[in-house]
């Protein structure tokens, strides 16, 4: 059950462990700053859907300066966790060299996307027939976002496929732009 409340209402009773701010990554520092203005101890949880977004470096600097030990960043893959940790470490290193700030990396939690692929996938033969692919063909399938800025740069995949392509093999790319 979700209740909408004003920020002032959230301030009171925030220390009882019942409230958590959840947001997407670019808004994380803003919520941390609002929490600070309220003098509240509400944890903030930022969910990373894309490691690259406009204002990335400024967002990380603001985040590292305002996050608390009980805040966390949630990522959905080991690759995203590595990338987020690397960005945090580089930003901390930069701030240590250029200012008196001594910051720690926030908690980064891996929570994989929940799916039971065996319950959703058709048999290979039926899937190939539905896509008009020969049933004996080797197929590489990519499903995901099709933009280099916000998820996958597909050029390395296409180059790798071209370099090892066997006769009759196919690369199928599906996703959103």
C-alpha cells in the first residue's frame, strides 16, 4: 500500500524505519539534499537503469557529497555494478585531488531483474520458424535498448559476429530505440 505524503509529513516518523525515498539515479542527489534540509534520517535508494545519462559527473559529485552510509544504489547486473563502482571511485579520487573532500563510495547493491526465462521462451525450432530462420541455423540474439548512449553500443557485437560468422548463421537484434 502506498500513501502520498508531503515532505514535511515524511520528516516526522522517518526514524522508525518505515520510509525510504526511491528514485532513479539522476534525482538521487536532490532527494539527499531535501532530506538534509528536513534534518531527517530517511534512506535514499537510487536505481540505476542506465550508467550514462546527461549531467553524469555533476550528479556523482553531488551524490557523493550528500549520501549517507544507510543510502544505497541498486543495479541490475554485475556489469552495471562494476561500472557504477568505477564511476564512484574515479569521482572520489578526483574530488580528493582537487578539494579537501574525503568521501566514501556509497553502498552498491546488485538486484538482478527477476525473470524465469525457461517459463517464457518457446522451443528453439518453433521460435526460428516464427522468425523465418532456418531451423538448422546458428543464431545470436540481442534483446535490449538499441542506443549507444543508454545501454548497449552494438558496434562491437556486430564486428565480433562478422569476424566469426559461419555460413548460414544470423545475428538478430531486437529492442527499443
